[in-house]
């Protein structure tokens, strides 16, 4: 039960929410505050993305949202007890260029630091991608930790997987906390597991399209569980265009050859043979292919697959750097080779989730093409199911179109993990 507010507001925990997104860190913190018997009060929120701001206003209509935090004088921020910040992760993410502090988004940590240094709240919670741990051989994280410790905070950090917190998603993120009194333990949280079927709705309308009809003609429903549909590596978890025979009929031998080329073309040894900078997905000459796929019919197999459009005959690309900007162009001085006509988002469905398992780590570009089995058919993964996958409460308002909604969800936080960490943070400052 929440304590009654005293005249001195001693039971009120004030906080600020930086790089707020749709308010996931706030949701977890407020839930923790209330369960600990205190009253929560957000005194400052900062976010620059228009769609995220729209969601924040839907859920907190009476609050003012401040834009660019770099333009805010820390002295103008009201006093508070806890700072929350899911500072931008692209600079440290494997999905980005991993430039860290060389990226302007990476330097936004120092805005967190200047606010902490000026306001000296009792504690903070920061969230970022797992890649921050090893970025620049761990030096980036050490810079962050040392700067926080120099302010006087006793800092803890840990990579935590959301799948252990009642959320059916494999999502590892680093959580950094600190107080002036003591280090917070981020170990031995109660274990809670769920599978996707626990959050999926049932009996919703399924879709009918030429592609879906083709897919269901080639595979049983249960054979689609957990499968990605893309002409990229991924082994048996992938369904490729040649498995569906989208560009033309394929023989067992042709499919075997395509699978082999798909794997081999990423190996750096071929770049060494070409005497060229390695690129992820090299075209391979017939001689190279023959070294791992010996066949008397190799020439005719390759020519047939080119004609059907499953592979392309092209020169490798050389890396060119001009004025600090790098790009690639075909090197016509080198022999042509065979390459997969690849694409991650080539088809209307990117992945079909397995209801008996958990989801992989989901990012914005994947979530727009997620499908689930419903009855004997397939349908899109809904925004509400997406919210459940990140542990948002059922009453959370999310009135937004599908494309922008999934973009926001792919970059949000897992609410139950935030709640668990914040409960320990609160107990150490009160």
C-alpha cells in the first residue's frame, strides 16, 4: 500500500527521465517506487523524437516534454532523487558502426555526467546495449564508470537478460546504477520465465497473400516455428528464396550449392586470394567454388542459377576512401565471381515466431515484419503483443501506426528488468 503523502513530502521520490523514448524506464521505476511504498513524481522529461513524444503525452498528458538535453542548463532542472537515462545506444551497438565516443550520440553520456555532477541526486540508473561492455576493448565502459565514480558514486553494472524476468525475449542489456552510500547488488534476482504463447492473442484474423499461400504450400505450420525468411546466413533456421522456388524451380543439388556459397562467401580467405579488402559477402570464382563443391556439373549449375536470378556474376568490390569517407565500387581488373542475390528484408515476412519458445532480441527493422501462427494461418505480430514482449502494462496507451510503433518498440527497454533493478536502488537510498 502506498504511504500517505506527508507535509514535508518525505515519502515522495522525485526523478528525471532523460532520452525517455516512450517511457519504459519511467514505467519500471514508478512501479518499483509504488511497490516500495513511496509516491513517485517526475520533475523533468527529455526526448527529441516526435513519435516518442506523442506516446509520452498520451500517457502523461499534463507533463511538459523538454527537447534537446544538450541545450538545457543543468541548474535549471528541478532537484530530484533519481536520474534515469537510456542514453543512445547506436554508437556502441553491433547494428551501428560502433564508433562510441567518436559518434555524437556517444558523447551524450557526458550530458548525463554534467547533470549528475551539478545536481548530485541520490542515485541513478542507466541502460544501454550489451556491446558497450566490450566496445573499444572495454575502454569506453571504463571511461563511463570512472567519470561516475569521480563524482562520488559507488557504481555497479551488469549485463542482464530479460528472458529471466517474465518477458519471453532474449534481450541482453547493460544496467549501470550508483548511489553515494553503497554499491547495489545486481545479482540473484528471482527467476521468472515465460514463453511467447503466454503473451500472444488467439483467434485474430489471419492474412492471405500470394507469398503466404506459397509458404504454406511448401511447409507445414509447425515447420515454420522460429524460421527467418531471408537470403542470408542462418543455417537451418532460415528459409531462402530457393527453398520457396520464388525465382524458379530448384533441384536438391542446386539448393545444396546455394547453401554452400551462402556460407563460404563470408570467409576472409577469399579476399586474400583476390588481394582485396574483405567485404561481407564476396563473389567467388568457379575455381574457388570448385575447391569446396567439386562437381562435374558445376558450370551448368552456376549458369542455371544465374539465369534464374538466384546468383549474380559480378566483379568483387574494392574499398575506396576519399576525404575520410569510405565506399565500395566494382574492381573490373579482378575476375568475376558468383554471388548470392541477398537481402535481409527481401520478403513480406522476416521471421515467424515460435509460440513454444522465446523471441530473439528484436530490433526496429525486424519487428515490422514479424509474424505468428494463429490457428492454421499466419498473421502479423501486433503492437499490443509487442508491448507485452517488453513488459509494458496493459493500460499503457500506444495510439500510433504500425510502422512507427514497431520502430519505437525496437528501441525501448524491458520494464520488469528496470523495475527489479530500481527496487534495489530505492532500498539503498531510502
